[in-house]
C-alpha cells in the first residue's frame, strides 16, 4: 500500500495542471469563469474546431513547426562536425572553446532579443521562419555540440582507424559508420533542439509579426485583443504539448543521457 | 608520448613476425607507424621495396586487429567481414563467396546474420580477425589480439592463427607481451625495450641466444635469474659456493666478472643432481606457488632473488634451506656491458 502511495501522489500532482488544461479546453469560457467542476459540464469541441478552422490559429502552429524543424536541422548538421572535432582532436584552446560554447546557454534569451531584432530588420530577415530558426541556433548549437560530443567520445577512436584501414574515406566513414554509431546521440540532440526551440517564446515573438507568427505569439495576442477566451487558450495550450510528446517517444530510452549532455 | 628510438627493423616478408616487449615498450606505436595511423617525425617506412612514409592509411593495403574488440556496431557479422571488400567494390557473388569461406574457417558461419553487439567477446574478436583475413592484405597487424580473451579461447586461437595466415601469404606482425606466446607462434621475433628494438631474428634463435641481458629478460617469464660470477682461467666461480668448468664459448674471453643468466626451468630443487643439473648451490625458500602441473619456488641464493620452475608438485615451507641444482646448459653469460658472450 505505502509502496504505491507516494508515487501515486507524485504522479497526481504532476498531472494535475495538465489535466486541468485539458479539462478547460473542453469547456466554454463562461463555464470556466462561472463554475468550478472537475469535469466539463457542458462538453464542447468548439475550441478545437475554432483552432483547426481559423487560419489565424492554425498558421501559428505551422509557422512554429517550420522554424523549429529548420532550426533542428541546422543545429544538428552544424553540431555534428563540431562535436566530432572536439571529441577526436586536440587543438590550441579546445577546452576553453568547448566551455565557452556552454556559456552561451547561460545568458537569458532576452539579452539577445534586441540585437537580433535590429540585425534582422536591417537585412530584411524580420518576420521570416529562417530568422527565428537562426536566432535559436545561438542556444541550440552549443547544446547539440555538448550532447553529441558526449556520445561521440563513447565511441572508441579505433573504430575510425579501423575504417581507414579498411579503405574508407573520411566522408564515407562519417556517414556510413560513424553517424549510425552515434544515432541515439543524434536523436537526443535533435529532440533537445526541437524542445528548446518549440517552447522558446521571447525571441520568436520579437522576431515575427504576421507572416511567420509563432503559436506562442498567437496565444498571447489573442488573449489581449478579444478579451479572455480561456477555453480557446486552453485548447491551444493542450495542442502545443503534442509535438513534444511525439518526438520524445522516439528517444525515450536515451533521454537521460541527453540531460547529462551525453556523458555517462 | 611514446617515442621510438633510432631503429632499423626489416621484417621477414610473408612470414609470421612477433613484436615482443613489455607494456609501453613501443609495440603499438611501431604498429601505428607501419599502418600509417601516425607519421614518424623522422625516418621512413618501407614496404616491399617502396617508401610508404607519406602514403595514407587507406592506400596501404593493410589489415589490423586491435586488443579491444573493434567492429562496426551497426553492421551484421556478414557486413562487418565484408566491409573491406565493399569499399574495394568487389562484386556481390565474390564478396559472398569469400566471406562464407572465411566464416567457415573461424566458425562464424552460424552467426553471419547476427548483430555484432550481441556476440560474446571471443566471437567479436573472431569477426575482427575474419575481416583482417578476408582482405588478403599484404601486411596484417595484430596488436595483442588475444589479450582480452579468456584463456581457453586464447589458447585455441593462438594455435589457429599462424595456420590461418600462412595460407594468405601476408606478412604478419603480431604484438604481444608474453614470451610463451612468441614461442608458440614461432616465426620471427623482434624484442622491444623502451622504444628500442633489442634484437630481431628467428624466434627460436632469439630465445636460445639473446644478444644481451635486456633481451634475455624480455624473453623469459618468470624472469630470468641473474647472478654475478667470476672467471679465472678455465673455471667459473659463483661466490665461493660453487665452481664449474668454463664453457667453450667463454674460454677465449678475458678473466673477471660476468653476469650469468639462467632461466627458471633450468633450476630444480627436487631429487639428486642428475641429467645435466650438475652444479648445486645452497638457497632459502621465500615463497612456493603451485601451478597445476608444476611448482614455482621463489628463492634467495647468495643475496639474489631467484625463481625455480619445475614440473611436479613440491611442497616447501618458507625459510627452508634447500639445494638448488643448476643446469649449466641453460646458462647465458653476459659481460659487464650486458652483452651476451657466446
């Protein structure tokens, strides 16, 4: 009995906000404001229907997914060779450079919002998907380099040498042998890039206005213009959980190593 | 950093060569230089009459097996073995035929479809060996390939290895730190000490006639027993406790002190002095170990730490005074510089 009690309580507390979000998303705004109920009394799908039919809403998701995917692809493809260099070669200042990468993650994104805004406005990148994707690289490339370096250092250097001895050229070795050998690392790095880019709000909100407006921006702006459409917001919030849940499923066995930045 | 000192070493072509030396003596570095995985700061590497110093690894037509079991983790056993052939663009039916043949030799036929990560250590190393064999490379480098295997597998593979490679006509270089392994593999041996090649020649010649004390030490396990003896005229005197006739090889050398080296199996404690065990010296037992069919006795003889290795199980108590019988045929003599005198 007591063996189950603590984990059960823990899970209940963890899931409570998520449950409440789902609960609200099936209610009308009037019911949310007027009554307190554990389940929706006037069950409605209107909130979801509104999101899937109104372009102002669903474009937010499309825009977000677009820049998140672009960011993930850029981050991982740049981090792969960088992480390989850090894990395999010794060069002047390598340890300092490696640590400096991590410090990029320590600054709050707000610090960079203004310079990015100015820069992108100057070169006509403002309000494009690539703008947000590039801005998020500032945080995601260092993270991906750290995660991948950890996974790569777990692969013995003799594997590289073995391949050269067998006659593999470097590019062929890297694609055919090395990348599959660190496939779980690539998956984890991609997941973390995806998640950070997906939940980041400040930069995406600052760097877009109409054409590439993110879902986070859509949600906040709706709240301020059309009063408090709480049911609609709850439905939109519930939907934002789904992409992360899908992606995490594929890397569920390696996720712990990702949090330790690939180090065992 | 490991350094290889000024070294001239020419391995016998198409033969089984052993690199024998303790850990950190430079075996691996020498192999990496031959493979082209490392560039020498000075000096040259030649293969079959060609200077290959600046030839990249990929172009050298070599194969290598590491001490750690290194295989391509995402390939099946078949693809692991086939990998050098795939890179060389050998056609599918030829790849299939050669891989099957090698797998047969190494008892891997039933495992070809398996994932390498699910194999035992012995099977993984067999796969690595198969990959080295299938390439029919002109130079095969084996860097202590059996060191991480359990002893039964090690003995079995050690027997098979020279046979496997003798058919291919490759020049094989096998690094090991165990003298017995060098003897069992036969062929040629180069002894290494602190980055220097001490001696190179037929394994059995080096074992019988090491060129100096260092080489004798490398090629003896348990370590060779050493003592100082003095020669005057035709007789050799060991600390006043024993005298024997000077061997022919030493007759013409000057009188004075020499170092005698005698391998543990040329010392016996049991029975009467017979069958060539003609010299007897007094000793004190320090430690007695029993190794299955034999006994290893650690002794104190005239202030020297000696070890005797003899067949049969003999029980001694620590501190016991014993007669140590020496076989003079097994004695090696070294001058004051440590060079062997024959």
